[in-house]
C-alpha cells in the first residue's frame, strides 16, 4: 500500500521523471490517483497504481512525453 510521504523509484522516465531517481508521494486525490512530486518546487503529476503497475500517464502530451513508471521501494530506510 502506498501512502503520503513514501518514496518511489522511477524505472522508466521522461523529461519530468528521471529513471533511477526517487520521488515522493504527495496527497491522495481519491482512491485511484495521488500526487507524485517532481522534485521541482511543489510541482507534481497525478499517478496511479493499477494492474499494470505504478505510473504517470502523459496521454494528452503523448507526442512530447512517454509515460513514467515506478516501483515502490522499502520506505523504512527513509524514516
């Protein structure tokens, strides 16, 4: 289960999320979507976790950005 403050490792990135970098989970919007901070000020995109995995879809900007994919990591090391 993902919760606010957890860290996610980017496994397949783009210009917004860099592969190999960790990102912080922000607030939950609803049961499906949550904010994933970009590391630049308070900027974020909306991520989801479903049967495919954890990802940020860039459908509207598909010509400019590919989807970004993440793995949940052991967040105990950050507490």
